[in-house]
């Protein structure tokens, strides 16, 4: 164990729930007095919760002992005289087992449950702690007392080992001998290499096939495209069966893939052959999906780059040639008058002298006309056509050879047929026209301005189809359709068939799907409930408007709603004194010490286990290396600079080994979740109020060098980088974070964080900005939480009437678009099927349709299409909360939950030194860990300060609303890294009730 691990702490609700003596419990205590009664009561309640007995009084927190002692009527100190070994305690244990209906576990029970664990749990779960919890749950379910914790852990590990052996043998049997030989050849010893060489997983030469397959993609370029195509062809040359891992759980696949990625070839060769073959096959299977996704990203990015460059080139050319001519009506009159007076003379002698400027002015007038309207579009299309015949042609043609495009929509079949036509004649040399008689697909893009570039007349006067015109028209069209997932790619993961994201057994489990979403099976019931709720909300709005002095409804043409600005609240002066006291008591605290204290108090690093191998590092050594790696990634300092610090003896190579082999993205996220849960448990309700059920979410821009395909140019921030999307609860604790591309949908990220944050917090509401809330209302409604957006241009947003024929509200705000019989019929099955939280694409964190296009595909059954910015909102305008209101769902301290308050302590506007996607993910996760650690320690520091008598009555209600644990005046975030495990922060904090 690294530090102590606590769960819900010594809070009153936890004590009452788990440690209250019931009437049937007191029957067992009849006739017992003093220490005997107290010891027996503690044994009983401990056994009721954990299905095992405590080894001694040290397993029981002081709060628990005192709480139970008061119920028994004895002093807590009497427990010191209770004998934890001997006939008395054994008699008490036997009584408790009989009272609760439990029995001891025999050897046969342990063997049977180990076998059950291997076949039912460990085949789909590879984490030892999770398997152990399932085993303890099964013991309780069968009313069997679990053996010692060491024995339970050995049973879990045995089940994991048995399940792995069964899986690897089964996978190996599915592969033909030639395929197994090709897999083993990837790690064969080279003639000039010893078997002990290349111990480091990253030292595999990039020139080897396996090293090339493992490598990350480069920036958007022709070289990167050809390199990724080479990787894909190398993976496909192994010829793995497409259904090899069809029945393997995704978590198990990810574990195998991560293990094979970090192990060196020499390590892989030491495993039994079935395990080696399975690990390599899993790595290649996942890499094939990932490389295919990368190629799709490259296609989209390359097409976008070609179009942007063509637009810029054409615009610059036309601007340089453009000169606006004034007085066109006068010129027309002068030309007409001169022509009518001398109709038989030459134009040069009559027209040119009649215009000021002569021939030059007329030429400028003609050029101005040519630079407008259809001429610009035709020039742009001509430039685009030429672009696809130049530098990128070789890569795009090769990419079309390795990618297979499909569509479930007949409207996009002509585009796919056009891509097949391009691929068919890709190697035909300098082909200007397609052969006569060749079928060229036609669709709406073939008409209009493109028709003159596609259909040309050859030297013999025949109508022909120009090959460059087809490429310039259909490649951008295909890229747009792929981004909207109207066209999908065979063999991809993120860009695969959208139908695979939907539950195939929906009809068989229809009732279960509705029950999980807490929605009625009858759509009319759902509609009636919605209408009733809308009517009540509109009535509440109408009755509340007269009391809102900050809102005025008038009949002005610009819009009826006028909002007054927020008055600046006075600064809470007492908070300065509190923060100054924190600095006086503890001085300047290094950020690495904040992380160290958090680890020692919460035991959050207990969730980290080795990705590969048994993890032979001592626990204390591993903890130090993980803390240094987290600090290096979270602060953007880098491992090399951290390794050069004093106070530790860990080299750069050792830190990189620990990061690669232990600190995965999933492990880092779980560490952050453990810190968040520990913070929630440590909070004193008298100081921080009741737990919040709402989060605020927004994105932060991280600048990143343009050296990978995940970096986008962001017009708002004016630079290349990625977005980090945060979910922050009222107490400034980040409950979820994720990396996004600058062009990704924030609606998708909002829903992902709200339903999959993983902490003990229950999210019932999500405050968001003004981006994409029009689409998010319907999704969040089905998933069971409220979307609380900041609405821009409120006068252009209208409300729905609950039903047709209702009169306008007395408030003066007239709801539009009644929800009545004239609305299209609702097909709830299609909506639930697409938005089921357990089977939706959110489970794989796929990219949602990218928002710059604004044309994502409609959901089946949704005939209204996608909402626009002027569409009505689904709820009324909420009343502004009063300053003294303590809303358990929202931020009661003003803007205290806004993600922008994270501030400069960790330099979030920095240019990230990490370029690989995996390193960027790790940087985000480690930054979240550091922020969580800062909030956790500051929470304890504030509680320590405010727990003193002289500070108890210092804070007013106004001060409490402004109190936040996210401050950093006393923090030293950078500088030389000095990790000293012998020093601790002297914090007076009540210890939580520990887990077994």
C-alpha cells in the first residue's frame, strides 16, 4: 500500500448507514456487558459490511469505535481490554456467522469460485482489483465467509492467469501455421543481434517491420501518407483473420495491445508461444484499425489543405488584378452618347476618347466584372483541378487503393462509384479523358459550375469526361461525406460503419434499453409528460417575470427581452486573511510536495499496475518514479529536466521505463478519479455545503507544434494546437478531462464527460457555453441530465408552445412552433437506439461529426432535421438565483465552477513539448492529476485553518460563497524538482474510514 486509502470517510451519513445497531443486532448482544458487548457489536457491523472479521482494533477507525460505543452505552476506551484472540472472540465469530446465515469457505468452495471467476469474470476483465471485488461480491451472494485478503488476492490472480492461458490457446488455434510463422518472424533475432539486446521497448529500430508498425504518424504531408500506407500494407501482409478477436472483450484487447506495444522483442520471445502469438496478433489487429483511421484523417486534412491553399491563391491573384471603377453610370451614358452621335466611326476614335482614362478605364471595368460571382468559382475550381494533378496526386491515388469506401445512404453511392472510377484508372499514366463508353456517375455536384470542367470537347468534337475534373470534384465531396459519417471505411475503428455502434439486439432487449434510460415505452406518455412540464415551466416563467428586476420585456423591434448587467460583487475581504494564514503556517509549498502528500494520504497510486510483466519494482520506488513522471508531463517540464533534480536517485531511463510500463492513460485517469473521490469524502459539509450535482464544462486551447495530424489550426485562438475539454464541479474539482481536435464537436465531449466521468459524483446538470446546445438538448434529455447553456442572442431564440391553439403568455414573449398534431410523428425506438449510453459510439470516444461543416447526418425518424441557431429552445429562461440561495445543483459562489479559473499556475496557454497522440493524452491526464492534488491539499489546509476557534466565526455568508480551494499564492509550480519522501505537510485532518 502507498499511503492510506479511504472511502467515504467518517461522515455522519456513512456512520448511520453502516454502523447503526438494529433491533435484530441487539438481540445478539443480549447478556453481554462492557468491552465484550462493544467488541461483539464491532465484529457484527464490520462483518455485515465486509463479510469478514477485523484482525484487530487497528482495523477500526476511531470515529466508528466511538459511534458504536455510544449505542452500546460504554466508553470507547473499553475496547482496549477486548481479547482479539482466544475462545471468546471465536465464540463471538461463530454467533455472528449463525446470526447472519454465513458459513466458512472450504477448499472446495475456493476451487469452485476460482474456476467460476476464470470463466465468468476474468475472461472480460484484466484488472486484479476488479476481479477481487467480483469475487468478494460472489462470496457475499452465496453467504460464504471470504478467506484472508491474501488468499482472495491469490484466487483472483490465479483466475486471471487461467483465463489468459485459455484465451491465448484459443486465439493461437484460430491462426494457421503460416500466419503464426509470420507473426513470430517479427520478433526473430537478427543475425547481428544477440538475444539479450534491445531490452528497452523504445529502442527497437524504426527500420524493422515491428518498429515501423509501432511508430506514430507524422505531420500532414505526402511523406506521412506514404509511410502510413506502408504500415497498413505491412500489417495486412500478416493476413490475420478479420474475426480473430470477435468474441474478445475490448478491455482485454486493449490490455494485450498495450502490453505488446511496450515490451521489447527480447521480452516477447521469453513468453510461451501462445502468449507471444496472441500479444503480437492483438497489437497488429489494433494497429490496423488505428492506421486506417490515421489514413482517413490524412485524407480529410489533405483535401482541406488543398482547398484552403487553392482559395488563398485564387483570392490573392484576383485581389492583385482587381481595381474598382467608380462612376459606372456616367461611363455608360458617355459611351452611349458618343456611339449614337458617330455610329459609323471606329470604336477607338469614338468610344475611347469619350471616357475619362480612355482604354485603361474600360479594361479595369471589364476586369472588375470578371473577378465577381461565377468567374471566381470557376477560377477556384480550375485551380483545385490542377492541384489534384500535382504534388499530392501520388499519395491520394495510393490512399484510394488501400481504403474501401462504403455508404448506407443511396444518395452517396455515386460518390463511391466515382472513387472506384478514379482508382480503376489511377495507373493509366497521363490520362486526360476517360475512355468512351465508360460510365461516369452523376450527382448534383456534376451540374452547375463543375460541368464545364468535367465535360469537355476533344479535338474531334466529341463530348468527353476529363479525369482531373472528376478528381477535383469527388475527392472533396468524399472527404466531406466521411466527416459526416455518411460514407464509412471498411477496416476502420473511428470511421467504421455507424450501424455497428447501434445495438444489434435492440428488439430483443427493447424494454431493458428504455428502462436504463428511464423512459416510457409508450411515446404518447413521453410527449404528454413533456407537454405538462413545458406548460408548467412557461407558467412559472410568466409568473416570475414581474419579480425579475434585471429583465425587462418590451415591444421594441430589436427584440422584446432586455437584460441588465451583473453588478460587481464586493470582494470577500476575509478570504485574504484566510489565504494569508495558509501561507504563514505552511510557507511556500512546492507542487511536487503537494502531489507527494496527496499520494501518501489517498493511496491513489494503488490503482497503477504494470502494463506488461509482473511489476517487480518495490512499491516505494515505483511511487517515487510515478510521481516524478506525472509532474514531468503535467507541468510540461519534461522527464529529462525532472530527472536532473535533487532529492531522488532516479535516472532519466528509469523514469521513462516507469512511465511507459506503468503509467497508461487509463491508469492516470483512474488516479485522478481516486483523488477526486478522496476530496469529496474529506470535505466538511458545514464549510463547503452539500455535495453538488452539477458541473460546468468548457475547453482550453493547448498550443502544439504542427508535427502530427492531431494538431489543427484554431481560428479563435490563432494558432495550431489541440483542445482540452474539462468538466469541473462546484468545488473546483475536475471530474473529467479529454483531448479534442480543434475542429471536434464540443457537444460530444460534454455528453461523454457528464455520463462517463467515473467519480462518485452524480451529475444531474451540465452548465455549458453557447456552442452546440441546440443539438445537445435532445441528447441530454434522453440520457437523464439537464443541459444548462449560456444562450447568445436571446432575442433570436424562441420558445415552443406545449400544444397548438394555446394563447400567448401574458409576459409578452410569444412561444412559436407548437408541439401539436402538425409536428412529424416521433419514432422513439430510433432515438433510443442511437442514444443508448451503453452501446452508443460514446463508449468508444469516437469523433462526432465535425462542427465546421454544420451538416451532420439526421437521425432516423427525426424528420425535423438538425436545429439551427434560430430554432426554439426546449425550456424557459430560468430566474437568476439570489445571492443567498444555496442551490445544490449549481454554482452557489457565482462563477466559482468556471473552468477558466484554473489560471496560470500550470501555464495552460503553453506550447506543448509533446507531439505524439499518446504523450498528449498523458499530458492532459497528468495535468488533471496535479490540479486534483492541488484542490485536495488546499481543501485540507482550509479546513485546518478554519477549524480553529479564532477562525470559526470569521467567514460570513458572502465569504463562504467566494471560498474556493483552487488558489496558488502559496504554491511553487516550477523550479528545481526536489522530491523528499521523509518530509510531510503538518495538516490536522480527521482520518477517513478506511477500506478493507
